[in-house]
């Protein structure tokens, strides 16, 4: 039941356009590429951290 609620509450096409226009008005056209670049770097760092954590966990775990 909760899954159906989550799917129904997600924004549709018109809502995404309104969100994009609001972001464009708030930050301006010149600032958006900088924000996206920062977001991309943050996601890359997060993935690298998760990968190194997995490697450390595998290294520290006892062999079977």
C-alpha cells in the first residue's frame, strides 16, 4: 500500500517543468552549471567512499 502512495505522489511532467523554472529563476542561468558540477562531484565522492568501504569490509572479514 505504501508503494502505491509513493508512486502516486511523485511529480509528473508539468510539475517537473515548474520545478525547473523555479530553480532557473532562483539561481539564474549562470549558476546552474556550477550547481550541477558540484552535485556530480558529490555523487562521485559518495560512490568512491562506498566502494572503499566495501573493500575495507571484505579485507577485514575473516576467511571462510
